[in-house]
């Protein structure tokens, strides 16, 4: 029989990243948290937490943490249907993987449509966010993968449209003689991180080549906009984030009409799909209001 006081201590350490913050979260001492985790490890017969800054879960620890979160969702559902049950002191926390551009454009309004939940968001590229679901580290993900992951339900969200943008001064400096595959190969571009393929995809679409332009690494959606406005480089910005700048002339499209459209999907663990009904409804409603319909790709 699992001891949920011990499991709650483990989950708190993994989610907060330290024994001290876990103790604050559960209103106990760090020593009590340490003792509970140690006792749980002894009972399970495996190391569950890699001690460090931050503390990380082993594979076994992550599976137990996921179990705790699923139980919390079940209990939350019971309390809603059985008002006589004693209310829980803390809202249920949902761990979800989402790409940075969705978070910067439409996902927060979806979060605001829900009640009684806290969110623990994992940021990753839309091409990789599904991996978090495969590993069982999140219960849902915004992803570019339209094929259902094993054990998950998949629903279309819509299309996030990107525009290759730069400042007028940048255009005059780097493309004074025209925009072609040779000039674009010399012009600095903005890249989110090593997983970001949007610039390469657009270059292949626009010029038939990946190109290898000089790169500024800017791991922030807003920094992409700011970097383009400052003339630092050109980058693929969500149209929703830069539409006002384009209309005002503060930014221009490198190649007007040449956009990149990324389809997005909502995948959630089938085990908790019914319990995530409100969240899923909010995500689908908001995405389908703010994103382009998927059939336009």
C-alpha cells in the first residue's frame, strides 16, 4: 500500500526542485521532507531523487510523481461530484508541455478560462513537446505531432502562422542589392535554440536551400520581436505578435506573402482525459478562436 504522505513529499521535491521549497509547500520542516523521501526510497528499493541544484527525478521517481498527480485529479473530480467530501487545501497542479510561441500568443488566455487548477508548464519546441508525454512527465502537450501518441488522445488546435520579419534599417543594410540566397546567407538571423528549425524551413521554402546564415541565439519569443525591432537580425515571428509592428512599418516581411504555417495539436493522457475535460475545452475553444483553421495549411 502506497503512503501518500511520503509520495506527496517526493512530488513536492521534484516539482519545486529542492527539499527546502518542498518543505515550505507542505508546511513541514526540510528534515521531515528528507526523512519521508528516504523512507519511500527504502520501501521502493530504488533511488527516486537525484540530489542537486535543482533536485531531479529518476525514472522511478517520475513515475511515482505522475501517479500522485493523477490521484490528485481523481480526488478533485470526486469533490466536484460529491460536495460532502472535505475540500482540499491546495488546488490541483497540472503539468503540461507547451511551445514558447503558443505561450506568448494564445495559451495563457486558455489557462485563464479554467478554475481550480494550477499550472506547471514545461517549455519545449512543438516538434519535441510530445516527447514529454511519451516519457510520462506531463499529462498533456501542445505539439506539432498530429498522430496520437500511445495512450493519448489527440485533437487539432489550428495553425500558428509565422512571418520572416526584420526592421527597415536592417533590410536596407543587408539587402540593399536585393534579397536572394546569397545575401540571405550573409545576413544574421535569430534562432530560439538548437531545436528551432523555423528559419531553416522558411529558407528552404523561399529559396530551396537551408542556408547557413550567422546566428544570434535568443531563447525568448518576446526577445525575437525585440531583436528584430532593434535590427539585430531577421527571424520567424508569430504573425499575432508582430501584426501591429508590420502595419505600423516598424517591421517588414522579408518576402511578402511567403509565410510559414505550423499545425498544432492537443494531446493528453487517456487516463486523465475525462478529468481534464474543462481544461481541454478551454484549450480547444481558445486555440480555435485565435489560430487559423487547420484546413488552411
